[in-house]
C-alpha cells in the first residue's frame, strides 16, 4: 500500500486507520503557537459507517487504500439507498445512505459520478469536481466590501451552506467544489 504524509490527507481519500478502511470526511491542518503542527481529521469507517475524529502529527504517515473507480450515472433514491447504473453494462447497484452522507445532498438525477470500489465492494462515490447550483438564500452584499476580504454565508438549493463573495445574490447560479464546499465562480441567473 502507498504511504501518504498526514499533511497530504484530503477529503474523499480512503486510508487504513486502526486496521480498517476509513474515508477522510474533513481535514484541517493546525499550527499552534507552541508545539508541533497537527492534522485534525474526521473519518468514517467504510465497514460500519461510524465516524471518528483523529489527530495526527504532521510528520506521521498513513496507508492509502487502493481504490478503483467505475463511471456510473445516478438514477434515483430508493428508500435508504441510492441507485446507480453503469452506462456500458446497464448493471445497477444500490449504495446505502450511510456511505454517501456527505455526497448525498449534491446528487442530481442523471449525474455522472465515479463509484469507488475496494476489491469487489462498492465503498462510496467521487462527485464531479465542479457542480452548478442555485443560491437559495444569502444576505444582501455590504457596500464597499471586496470579493476576497469578507465572504458571506449562503444557503444553496440543496440545503448546504457555504461562504460566497459579497457580490453573489439569491437566485444566481454558481459553481461549487462539492468536496471542499468552496465557491468557485458565478455562472449567471
């Protein structure tokens, strides 16, 4: 297995933690005034779905789990599962909601995603790098505020909250990085 330094962990990555495969949900690099830098992560077990917070020294190494992917199309939500179809073989698989907790709000019918496999078992999905979505609600921009210095909160059409520049208004379509929950650019109305 490939080793990766703790500072190179990223959301969506699958690592071996306590002998089990875990997906990195959040990652934060902290450098306190005293002492060594640390990496704070939130992990989810792919076997049980249990979330765990862990702290790593910035020099520690983690084992990256080998993950393969297949391009599939999201079809619909079926009870507690999400149904995906392989466009070549028309094979359908259902992934449980516990595997897609962070990704579920971003899924739209007919969206192309990569379903990730560890061995023969589906372990999650990789969303597109950018998603276009409407801004449902955001406060009016402050006069004189620049785009980079003071972001404001915005609720998107899927219910997710992110920070956007002051010039973005309710009803506009924006591009968002769904993994990092980061505004990228405005598309239009």
